[in-house]
């Protein structure tokens, strides 16, 4: 599997990553090599195999519906790049 | 003090041979003196550590101390530590002061351990050489031009250089075992779900597991005692009693069935490393163990499967780093799109971006079945191999890594070669099994690690098997030159 | 050409839990920004989700109520996209294995016909936060209090053929979730909102036309308007020989139009995959049975019972079972007063009118069921007439006390003293001899005139039955 410049751009956009134009061929090469490695998976037929999402075949545990969290806004906002009036600020979102 | 094991230090504290403050100061002094060469710490938490040490001393004086009270330990910088920078070795989190403690950190605090600092690592734990850190590469104390392994390279290096008696690590594809092997220390990756992942910054959620790194199996057992256990905050944590891992260390291992997978001794394994592993197996025979040749037929697929599953999970785990609520935000974003793209483009290093892109691709429309679903199916085949093997044997042994520590820069331009350094460790993560690395000699003056893989929740047996070996060998007692 | 409209609805209903779906933060509405967003809701590095048990119970209740299959195993998946009010860069939702599948809901149309609408699935997911577009240094503010509030997304089959049907379905669903107590259904607060998939096709054609998705409609009125406008737009395009584009559109109530939200080039690729932080949710048959025991009487069953037990008309029963609170109120009044038809008339008539007029919910009605029943008892025992009762009701509404207090204070007690009534009647006959003769002569219409005059003279307090009786005697 070989990725082209446009593929890299499309993926980078989907992942919201700014990539320098100059670095794109390098990424395309590296990513293609990784995909070649991954292609080895096709050597085994897995039609009858159930996918395994987790090492343990355990079930989800449930939490009682109880509120235990308290307001820690100031502590959390301290890490915010930009905040005002208790809100996180981002460039204007156009709907 | 630095030549003492954790167990010996704990006894010294209880006997009042020295105080926790003295011990902590000694550790801080060694960090000051040696870490310029190693770069194993990202943050040294001197003031909070001394405060914790004084608290520990008070506890020791009142007789309410536990086995770890007053022992300085280092936390891998992937664990959130309240009030202390938690960077995950990324520019993205260079300014992130965690507002809460990871469960692992809280458990060590509760056990009275002294958190001396945060260790260097590969950025977001993505790497096998510790060269992808935003804070620069970590050096291997056995050869300052060589890598310590990764991603828990800082933890491995600082324990190997005896800057601290023990440290935490995390292991997604070998990130505890491989650096433990390359730095000549003992490390354990427990069963998936044995240790809480809450507050451990996620790389690949279904593979990540926290563990301990120390000078010996006994010290590792003491560390694991404090960190293991069910956590209601982690849905994947398993509700199962935790045994005292130190209690079974001295069990006789006569009749132990050791499986040697032929796939772990084939092409790609350094001949001298192979020889050292065979010597270690000979020691086990002397201890009464029985050797059984086994096969893990799908093990060659573990690297390809891993490089789908791990990037896929990481690609979405790392979406939260978007420059909105915390972490790095680019200068003067033009609009929202620009804010996202540049904050992430500038905040993440090349390897992280590579993996995010591979994962994004593998999950994207039209490719999901061919990559992610296929990998999940193979994952089951790989773990079935282990299931069958454990019907015949008690533990599986082999090399931890195909070679000893390589030079800094040697593999950093070629991701694939780098990925293959985890060829023997990755399958354990895919299956969720516990694994260890134990020092088993030297090849060209660099440490060789013996890997021991156990059945689910069989950590006590792993530690027992490792301890019995360490009773008859002294590889784990060697200290790198220049750090004595 | 004759066109046929095809509509499917996706209803998002907030579940009325105390804490969020994956964290222990409060779901209470209206708190100061970001004070109810905990570490998990903010998607801080390292945090993990743990599923709220109540959310699962509520989904089971819903599944049972719509005759659906409750999945023995359901799986949470990540829906990946970037948006500032989505803290983790993905929404935890369900994709391949939703918790509820294959249900149905019967709706009644205005002409009295009934129709069964299929419910494809209902799945659990977390709500996002809110973007506040007021000006903060020219920027948008993000409030994550709502992030992590549990949602049940209910997806219908494309079974509806008109905006009216869509509204009927939405209303029925609204009533159901409130009956079940799984949602407060508050539409102003966004607890119940819907997306409508709308397409048109030539009548008789089997294949569906290309659909547009109308996003985030939060009132019954807007659903009808938005769908009708969208249908017109699509028909206009098709009749002009054009093609409908599959896209997401937003209904603008102010301009009364729908407009495109995203350009079609930017097709979303959500990269769904099972969330590795959560394990499959297992629901056993025993668990389902336990929940079934707690199910309240559902609207349909209640309606049938009202018709048979209280001899109500289908129309009355339908209105009274519209909401559980109204039905409970009615039953309370009927039981206390022993007058079912009268109770139904008052609850549907006077009471509902006043509630409507003041925009009040039955739960905060100034006239309680006890008070209304007390008044009906006084009608029944002839203390007051139906006409005076309106005055009493009005006074109760204004907070002047219960019926007896008001009747006493205002001297509204009905006069059933035959002597007193006859005296007034005689005076009126004397004052209107011509009319009396005409009445005698067979002009029956004048009966009402005399009764009315008596009532007027006696301040409405005369017992109307007795006035009639006396009048007949005079004519005999």
C-alpha cells in the first residue's frame, strides 16, 4: 500500500494536524512502509474469527447514579490557554 | 545508601539507621550529580518530596509505617501528579500542571512513598528508544552513547544508575520490559486490568498497563503490592484480590514447566543475546525446572497487528489535545481550524504525528475492515496461541529484546527497524498477559534481559520465578561504571 | 405530479439521571458555566469513563415500553470529530450494537385513524457542551456543564408520510418518556429535541428520494413548519428538473426557512470504533424482568382502562392520558368526588384552559386535585350550581381558599327553598303577563326566559332544577 501526497494531506486534515509541505513526502514514505508491514496481516485467513477488542472477556461494570463531584472550575481553568467569565475561549465558531 | 535494595532501605528506615529525609536528600543529590549525563528526569519535585519525606519520618516515628513509607520513588511522566507538571514528554503538555492524581500516584502517596520526580520517556510513550521525548534523549548508564530503550527509558536509566531505588513505568508494547532489559534492571508489566489506568495518560487503551521497575524481583514485588488493585474509576480494571507478592518469592520452583517458544529464538535474534538466554535457562534447569519447547505460531503477526491497534486507539485518544482546555495552543490562530491544526501540528513530535496518521487512516471509511477489524481478529489468534501454550507450561521464557542497547540515532530514521525492537514483547500486550524482564548477563558490556511471561494474574509466580534466579545470580546487582 | 413525503425522526432525549452518563458530576440544568464539568467531562489527560447504572435501567424501560428487543450485549463506540464543545475529540455513542432495537409506537391521527411507526433503534450516548456565541473578545465561549449528560437517541423508521404524522409521533414519544420517568422532556432546556430526515418521491414510486437532514428542532410547532418548508423546497427543485442534495440543513425559525449547514465536499468521516475504555454492556433476562416489574401503566393501557372503568369517550380518555400527571390528577379528582364524567369535563375544560392560558404545568396548578374534588362534591350535593361553580373555581385559582370557604365567604350557597323561589317566580310572572300567556299558548322558547329571569333576580343561586319544576307547575 503506497500513500500519495494527497492521501497524507487528507489524513492530516482528518486528524487536524498541520504538516509542513516539505515534510509530506517523508511522511508519505514512512506511512507507506508501515502499511507495507501491516499488509502481512493478510497472510492469515480470519473469516471465522471473532474480533477481540479487549484482552479480558469481561463485562462493563456499572456505577451507582450518585453525584460526588464538586465544583473545581478555578483549578481546571488554571490550565486553560484562554478563559474568561468561567468559559474556555476559542476563535469565533461560525454555524 | 544507593547501593542498597528497596527492601534493605525499608529495613534501614524502620531500624532508624537513617531517616527518609536523609534518604531523599541522598537521592536528590545523586540526581543533581548524575542526571546531567543521563537526562532521565523531566521534573524533579524537590520541595514536595522533602515535605513527603518529613511526613514519612513522622509516620515511621509513630510506628504506623508500611513497607514503602519514606522510600523515594520516581513516577514516569505519563502519570498525572497533582500540582506537579505532567508533560508526557510532549511540548503539548509542557505547561500542564495536573489538577488531580492518577490512582497509581495516589496509591503510592497513601503507602507513604516519596515522589521524587517525573521521569523522561518517549513522547506519549510512543517509542522504543526514548529519543522521541520533547526534553531530549535519555542516555543508557551502561553506555552514554546508547539508548536506554523505551518508552519508560527515564525510569529504567535512573533505577539502573541507582538515582532512585524504584520507579513506575507503563508498557503498551514492551515499554517496561525492553528498557529494563537494555538498562539491566528488573521490570514487570502486570496482567491488563491489574493496575488502574486512571490518570495514566492513554496511548493505546486496550494495551496500556502500568507496572514497576526496580533493582530486583523482590523490590519489584514490593512496588507492585502498592500499585495493584481494583479501581472503580477504571472500567477495564479487574475486581480480583491482590495477593502479597512478596509472600511467595521463596517458593520452590522445582518441577516448574518453562516453555520456550521456537519463534522467539529464530532469525533476527543476536547470537550473543541468544547465548546469554540459554545460560539463564541452564540456571533454571539447575533449580529443577523442566523445559518444554512450544510454538506461538502467530507471533510473527504481532508487530503488524500492534501497528494497527495501537495507532488506531492513539489517534483518537490524542484528539483531546486540541489547544482548547489545556496544553499547548499555537500563537495567534486565524480561526478554529487553524487553532486545531497548528496547536496539534506544533505540539506533537514527528513519531506521534506518524502514529496518529496511521491510526486515522486505519479507522477511516473504507479501510476499517481491512485494517482495524482484521487486526482485532488476529489479536484473538495471537492470544489463543498463549492459551494453548499455558495448558502445557507454567511460564514462557525468551529474550526480552533481539539485541542489547543500540546507539542513539542508529534507528531513529527508520520507524520499521525501531518497531521490530519490540518483537518479543508486543504479543503479551495484545493478549493482556503479565510479563517481566530480568537481568541475565552482559553482551559486549551491555545488559541482556530474560523475559518471563505468565498466565493471566500469575504475577506472584513470575516474581517468584525471577527471585529464585536472582538468588543464584548477581547480574541484577551490577552497577554501571561511573555511577557506583 | 403527485408527490409523497417520507420522514424519519431521530429524537434525542436527555435521561433524567442525577449524575452524568460516565462521570459523577451533576446533570442539574442552569448552573454557572463549567461548574458542573468535572475532570472526566473536561476530557483531562488520563481520565476514564464509568457507565451510570441508572442510564441502563432507563434504556431497558424504554425498550420494554416500545415492544423492542433489549440487547443482551451492547457496545459503546467512539464517534470522532473535532468541535470545541466536544472535549475529547470524540463522542461516546453506540454504533453497531445499540442497547435497544426493533420497537414500535402507535400514533393517532387527527381523523381518528391509527398508524404504527417503527423504531429502528435507540442508543445511549453523551451530550456535548455548549458554544456561547456572545462576544468574548470577539471569541466563542465554551461551557461544558452539559457535556456528558446522558442521551437516548431514538431513531424511527422512515414511516411517516406528513409533517402532521411526524408531530403526532414526536408528541407520543414525548409523552412516553415522561410517563416512564426517564426524561423531564423539557424542550426549552433542550431535554427533548429532534432531527428530521425528509425526502420526497413521486407517488407510487418504491425507492426513497434523496433526503436532507434537518438538525436540532426543539418544538412541536417547528417540526411541522420545518418539514413542510423543506418538502416544498425539495418539490420545487425536483419540478424544476433539479436534484436534491444529501446534506444537513438547519431550520431558521425567524426567517422560516431551512439552509445548508455543511458543504457537501466536507463529508464527515466519524471513524467509529469500539471504545477501548469501556467493556460490552451485558443485560440479562432477569435484569429485564426486574425492570419490567417497575414499569408504570403506559398511555395505551391507561386509556383503555379509562374508557372501560370510567365510561369516558375515546376523545376524553385520549386527552386525559396525554400526560401521566394529568391522568393521575384526573383519577384523584374522580376518586374523591365519585363523579367521573363531571371530573373529566372539569379537568379537560376549565382546568386545562386555565393552565394553557397561564402556561402552567399541571404539577404547579393552583387548584389541587383535592380542591377540585371538594368543589365537585358541592355541585353533586346541590350546594352550588354548575354556573356558580365557575365562579368558585376562579376564586380557588386566585388563591382565595377551598370551595367551602369561598362558598361561605361569598354567600354562593344555592337556594333550594321552594317558598323563596316561588315568591320570586310569582313576581316575575306578574311583571311579564304577556310573555306568560304566550308561553302558556305553546311558545316553549319562553321557558328559558323565565328561568333566566329568576336566576338573575336571585344572583344565580337558585337551584335551576327547582325553578324548572315550579315553572311547570304554574303552567299546568
